[in-house]
């Protein structure tokens, strides 16, 4: 089974149903949102596990996840600007939705060993995992997408990542939970999210061409090795 549009729709449907059940149980919203994220991550990992992945393939994904994680550390002092999102999106574009999700979710865990683990980690795993998997789906839907399209996609995920993390902040720390507090949280993060989006765009403009060539070279080698083994 591959991560496809149907898989994502199924996952979202399950999350909505389970979320509705948990809401009716009148749990704390912070705990409720965390439970939903764990369900989402579990479903995506289950989908990825259904596809048999070679050791070489997993090794490449592990290396890319480590690079994405480590690259976040030196830029931690600059609000929002770090190459992690761009690297994860690039991985998804070249290696597909499964690789993008695995690289994104793993990079979040690895980077937080340096920057600090906490209840935000599952949300970062989900956000970066979705960035990578949707990048893979984008390449499947638009196989000839050019630099302009990739640039826009990187810009969008600068904001989408922030919006996902904002939702966690809103449910975990804000009271009361209403439209006014919701809009206030999102407005307060606008500058931070804009730095993230512009950082993604800058890294894309500078490194996209050379990084794409390197990743495609690895992809071809993996394909050739798998054909030989078969």
C-alpha cells in the first residue's frame, strides 16, 4: 500500500470520526489534540509499513532525515529560518510520499534531541511528515512541475507548518478557546511564519537545482540496485 490521495482522505476521515468521539467525551482540548495527532501518525506509519522497503532505500532516507535534522540546529537562533522544511520537501519530490513522510517525521525527533523534546514533538513530526508526503503527491500529480511551482510549494509550507503548530499552542496553552483567541494566536505568529516561508524560498532558489541532481542520482542508483536484486 502506498501513500496516495485515497490514503490521506481515509486518514483524515478516521481522524475526524475519532476526534468527534473524543470531543463528545469532554476531554481536555490539549490532551484531545495530542491523541488525534498520535492517531494520525500511527495511521501514516501503518500505511508506510505496508510497503516493503529495501535496506538501501531506508538507509538513504535515514541519511536524509539526519541531514535535515542537523541542519536545523545551527539556524535555531534565527526565528523560522532553517533548511529542514526545504530538505524534507525535496526528499518527497524525488523519492515519493512514503520517503517524504518518513524523512519529515524522523527529522523532527532527531533534531529535538538537540533542541529539546516535548509535547510539541508529535506535532512537528506530523507537520513535517505531511510536508514531505504532500510534496511526493505533488510530483505524482504534476510530474513536470518546475522551479516556480516548487518555490510556491515551499512558501506555502512555511505557513502551513506554522498553522499546524499554532493549533497545538492554542489548544494546549490558551483559555478560553474561542474564535478571538484562535485568531490572536495565528496573528501573533504571522511574522515568524513569514520568516519560515521566505527561508524556504531562499533555500529553494539557492540549492534546489544542485540538490535535485544529487538526489536523482541516488534515486537512479537505488532503482538499478533493486532491478539487479530482482
